[in-house]
C-alpha cells in the first residue's frame, strides 16, 4: 500500500488512491488529527502544553468513564502495560496472567522476565484460543491463592477476536486482595467500558487502535486500590516505567520526560471527535459494523475464530480454495494491490498456531459502513477467485441490511 510519497519508479502505484487500513491496529487516522499533528512543535515545559495535556487528561477520564487519573506514556501499548505490571506487582507475591491469546501470553512473558528481580510466583491460566476467560475460574484461583497481588486479563484479545466479560471479572477480583490489570487496548473506545462503575483497578489502552491516533502513546488509568498500592509498595527494577514518577508529574499536568507533543495534540483532537459523535454512538457504530461483518462471514460459510466475538475485530479461518488451502500472504497481497485494503493475518503463540490460517478485519476508530462494505465485497471477490464455493453477492446481501 505505498502512500503517494512512497511511489518510486519500481513501485509506481496509481496516482489516485484511497488506502484503507482495516487491520486491528494500527488503524486509519482522521484528516483533522493528521492536520493537528502537522503543527509546529511547542516546548513541553510551557503553560500552552500543560493546558493541552490537562484537556487531554479530562477527555481521557470521560472515555475511560473514571474520575481517577489517566497517565499518558510515550511508547506502544506494551510499554504502558509493562509499566503497570512492574509498578504494581508486590515483590514476593503470586501474580496471575490469564492467557487466552497472543497478548495474554505477552503479559505472562513480561511477568516471567521480571520474576527473578521481584521474586514473583508467576501463574498462568491458559484459556483455549477463541474462548473467553472465565470469571468463576479466576474467582476460584484467587480463593486458593490468597497471596495473589495482580491479575492480568485482556478485555478484547485481538489475536483471537474474542471479548471477555470484564465487568464480571472485575467483580470477582474486587472481592480479593489482588488488583485487576486489564488490557483494554482494543476494547476502550470500541466496546462499552465503565471503569469506575465496574471497579476495574487498572485499565490500559494504546493510541493506535480505537482512539484514532498513530502508534506512540499508551494510557493507564489507576483506580483507588492501585493508587494505594503505588504508595505502599517499593518501586520495582525500573526508572522510566515506574508509574510513581508519572503520577507525581501528572498531578501538575506535566510529564516526567519529553513527551511526543504532536501525538498528545493529535489525541486531544481525536478524543474531541469521539465526544462529538458521542461515546455511546461510537460503541453502537462499532457493534453494527461487527454484526454486519459476522453476518457476511457466515453467509460466505466462513468459520469464525471466536466463540465469543469482540465487536472491535472479526476473524475467520481461511476456507479451502480449488488448490487446497489459500495462501495467506498472497491473499492479503491481492487485497492490498487490487483494492488498497490492508487486512491482518494470524499470529502464532503457545495456545495455537494461527499464522497463515486466519485473517482479521477491524471495526475500530475511523471506519464506517462504506469501508466495511468495500472490505467485505473485496474479500468475497478474492475468495471466489481462489475457488471458494461462495454465491456471488452473498456477503453484501447479508451485511447491508444491518448497516441501514
Ligand atoms: C495492539 C495490542 C496491544 C499492544 O501492542 P503494541 O504493539 O505494544 O501497541 C496489546 N494488547 C492488545 C489486545 C492489542 O490489541
């Protein structure tokens, strides 16, 4: 998908095009946000920056549905999540990683990386890929392991296109001494999330999914029990990732280190757009696009990868074509070359090997019915070209009525 500026003699591309980034992160960024980020750089130790940061923080609180502080860290979602893990795990305690996909497994890996330094007993609750974490199993674990200080869950497991019942999980963890650290990186701004009402202790997201920004910012909201934990627990083996440092600056509408000023500015505008549309309306639009996509996939007789689908991303196993299994990289290259649509493939992990076997499309952020119908029509055309037995027009016949 060479953007205009990447055209070369060897890779000319058309003079006109409209690329569509339908991957579940990064996602397309609205023009108004791109324009805001093109403004001259301002210095960050100024009243002007502090005012922008303060407005961003307030908007983030409304999107997170919390009255608690929301920190903005430079880095990807993983940076923010790792910071929360290492800042909040109690040295010498048990930590539980609920792993239902690639991202849950990553949080397990991070715990293991720090385990020797923090003397952590790392426990894993492996959930079959495509299924949702079970609140009752987490409750039982916490009853048997009263020294657990932190539970990590993935609200919307992007690798398996699966959502769990975050509210129910927050309720069971809230009855224990453990904190709940939730990865809602493809949940927040796409699926309903009520941080305070549900009692989620720590909620993390990133800028490049539903929040309509390029990659580069991670956000961490800290509930009352998490704030108390930061006070009571010594800092971990880290410096930049120590949330105590970020929280201290945040209280003065500031950040400890030079922030990505352009991204902060852009995020303020993107959140303004979300609030103008109305957060509930954004949730409803996301759900509509997801329902239409699932209907189209089902009409094409595709097998969904999730038994408990997230509305932020839809995934299916490749069907067989005339020459057996469809070649994932060729299929996605054709989507890119013919339609300028970028879709995602699958990932390999400990719970499953889905690389080459599945494809996924996003419903998050700056995406509408037109983008979705175009993607579904292109998918159907290319699957038919690969020899799949699909009745032409069946995808749109199933999807369109749900988008009216
Ligand atoms: C994208 C994503 C992340 C973070 O990935 P980064 O590449 O570090 O931004 C974490 N969890 C989930 C569920 C994600 O979708």
